[in-house]
């Protein structure tokens, strides 16, 4: 069985851990603080992200443009 070490238990680390587990990969999650203290918990407006099969026109570039304007 393969093993990975993931640093950080915010949304990135936890998502990666879940995906790894789905593929049967053993996970060691390392974080100096509990998930409840990560920035991910402060995202009161909901987390924005680009999905591989998301809406037409949705892209990393469009998110950056929104942020710049
Ligand atoms: C107040 C606030 C409001 C926000 N609102 C929104 C919003 O409405 N919508 C949105 O999309 N985004 C929002 N964001 C941004 C969003 O929260 C972050 O982009 C997102 O949570 C990042 O997730 P992450 O897992 O990469 O990082 P984090 O959630 O920050 O997790 C990082 C993890 O790494 C760990 N870590 C940190 N340093 C080290 C180290 N040196 N060694 C080991 N581990 C370490 C931390 O303990 C934590 O577990 C907001 C951010 C803040 C601060």
C-alpha cells in the first residue's frame, strides 16, 4: 500500500486526504493546529474554485480577473 504525508489540515489538505483515501492510499496528515483554526474555516462567503467539469466559461483566468476588478 502506498503512503503519503500531507502537510496542513485546511480545505486543501483535507480534500487531498479524502481523495487519497478513495484511491486506497494511506495518509498521514500533519498540522501544527487543528482544522478548526485553519483559514478555510474563516471563508464565510463559501469557497470558490474551478471544477474540471464546471460551468462553461468558468476558468482560473476568470477567477483572477474577478479578483483584480
Ligand atoms: C477571513 C477570511 C475570509 C475568507 N473568505 C473566503 C471566501 O469567502 N471564499 C473563498 O473562496 N475564500 C475565502 N478565504 C480564503 C480561503 O479561506 C483560503 O483560500 C483557503 O481556505 C485556503 O485553504 P488551504 O487549505 O490552502 O489553507 P488553510 O485553510 O490556511 O490551511 C493551511 C493549513 O496548513 C497548516 N500550516 C500552516 N503553516 C504551516 C507550517 N509552517 N507547517 C505545517 N503546517 C502549516 C495550517 O495549520 C492549516 O492546517 C478567506 C480567508 C480568510 C482569512
